[in-house]
């Protein structure tokens, strides 16, 4: 995956303590548009619950 979500996933994989779910929520709050497919994929890759 590329772009900002890809960067977040790589950071998480390298051990940075971050919540992909929180980061995505902050992006959405700033009117950054992400599809549900991308959001669910990212959360699954990060091992986070999509709910």
C-alpha cells in the first residue's frame, strides 16, 4: 500500500507505538477522504479491530 496509510503501516510494522485507527480517524476529521475498503484493509493489516 502506498501513500499516507502505507507510511503509517510501515511505521507500525517497525515498532512505532501508534494506533492506525486513531490516525485514520484524525485524517477523516481533517476531511481527508479514504474509502471503507482502504480503511478496513489498513486496520486488518495492523491487527486492529475495524469497528
